[in-house]
């Protein structure tokens, strides 16, 4: 077995993925159907709608509680909604002519800087 195939098998066994942010963005955009003249608005509304679906599932979980099996099923449902949020983020980034991987890197740099300066808590964009 070659090294790349062995690495993919290792990741699969550990439920890890070999997809990159750039590949995800590319593949997500292949399935994008929406009015291009309203792309930013459409994608932003879709993103907030999907985030709202996550919030609603979590709210109902808090309200109703769940057995261990129900909890696992609800986790999977929330995971699917997270996937929808990621799709909208990737396609919105593409529409804004931005690379999703670069956005992710810059976000981690920002958070690491805040952490280093003891500003990870609190509110506001410029901490």
C-alpha cells in the first residue's frame, strides 16, 4: 500500500477527513444555484437561516431533554446543519473572491493574538 493510500485509510479509521478548505470551497460552488445578481444577500440569508436551524435544534434539546440514543441522533442532525452553514460560508467566500482556507487561517491568527494578549474574553471586534 502506498503512503498516501495508507494515510487516507488511517484518517478514515479515525473519522478524520482529508478534504482541504480550498477543495471544499471548490466542490461547494459546483452545487451552487441562486440568483447571481443577489448573491451576497441570498447567501447571507441562507447562512443565517441554517445557523437558526442549529439554534432551534439546540433549543428543543434543552426544552425536551433526550435519552442517550436521542442525544446521538440530535447530534447527527446538528452536524448536518453545520454542514449547511459551511456550504454557505464557502460559497459566500467565493462570491466575495476570497479563499476559505485563508479566511480560516486569518481567523485563527486573530484568536491566537487575542489569547496571547489576554483579550479572548469580552466583546467587540477590536479587542
